């Protein structure tokens, strides 16, 4: 099977590409930078001509569409990039899918559940009024609505996936990355971290995430939507404590504040469909995941002793 992964150099895309290659698919990668890789296509998905060129060269059966601007505060600070990559990029994907006949896996986010206070099941957004509470979340829900409308109008075949707090080796630090990445990097660098009390997350180690994602290629159910999540539900305080202990950092680097505004309080997820259809499993829990992340950062950045 010919598979194109957009955003294939990213924190999730790079791991997914390796997983798909191990399954003996013919793999093509598209991303915005130049690369020496085989079957690599430089492509800004917000530019239709570039995206079309990548599709013509790769002739995909399936496109895993990860290319996007990531993160709620990134979506505020760089909203022009975010809307162009996320919304226009997805529209370009769907237009090309109609013209070339490939199937899609479109990446959404747990952020689409917004201010929902209960268990996050895939059908919540169909049955409950939800207000997404940041522009990044809105852009991801816009993408899902584009997918649904395009399928109804043109018959395009797409699976939507909502990732929950994916983390692990390969996620390079920026202030906009996952909370685990930010905590580990800051503490290794001797920098302070701020922990917002009262928030809960379901964190998903990268290997568990991509194993389920890769299974979609062989078990594609057009129109389906999946929560891609572990069963590792925890407080942000406990994640910070694990990072401090693993790094051996000074506890004086940690400060605590009340809950963070414009951020979902609790992400308690139901991922039963992904377990049933995609074999989603939790094989690496947060203590081991943070241990592996810290070890990777020590080697990658040469920091923290």
C-alpha cells in the first residue's frame, strides 16, 4: 500500500512513519523543511500547488494528515500560520482526495472536547453543546466539520483521530509542546516550572499511540472517529513530581498556581473503540514514559548531567 504521511518529520509523524514502514507499506513523507530522506517530498500543505505535487508524485492509497500547527498558545501567538496550515491545509487535502481517490486519516485533538466536564466519548460532540475554549481547538473542530461535510457532498473517505496528550522521545522542546516535554526539558536545564493545580490529563506514550494509528491502514472504516488515548489518567501535579524525581532536580524550581485559564480542566477519556478496532493498549505508563523521555533529552541535548 502507498501511504503518504504529511508532517512526517514531526513528534508523532516521525514515529508513525517508522511504524508504517515496519509494516512493509511503501512510505512517502511530506514536511515543510528540506530532507535527504528517500521518498521525501517538501510540501507546505497550506499551498495547494505544493500539496498537489506531493500527491502526484506519491500516488497514495491513504494519506495520514498530521501536518498542522500544534498547541493552544501557539494558535494564539501564530494564528495566521495556524489557520492556514490547519483549516486551509485540510481543505486542500479533501479537495485532492476527491480528485485522486485516496482515503484520509485526519488528525484532530482532545482539545475539541472543550469545556466538557464528563467522560470524553467520541459521540459527545454529536449529543452535547460544546464550546471549544481556544483557537487551536476551534481549528481542529473546523477540520472535523470539513471532513463530515466533504464526505456528504463528495463521498470522500476519512477516519478522524483525536489524540490525547501524546508525549515521549522525539518531541523536541518548545514552549508550546506537551506538558511532559516542557517539564522535563526545563528541569534538565535548571529552569523553573509552573504547575497549575486541579487539572487532570490522560497521557499517551508515543509508541502506544502510533501502534494504534498504524492499524487504521489495515482496518479502515470510513466515517469513523477514534479517541487515541491510554488509560493513564493523572494530575498535572503528579507528572511534575515524577519529572522532578527522574531528573533529580531541585524542588525549589517548582511553583504552584491555581487552575490555568482557557484550558480544559479534566481530560477523562473513553477509548473503547480504539481498543476494539485498533488494538489500542497502554504498555508504557507515565513513570516509565518520563524516564525514557528524560534519557532521550539528556542524550539529544547534552543537558542535565
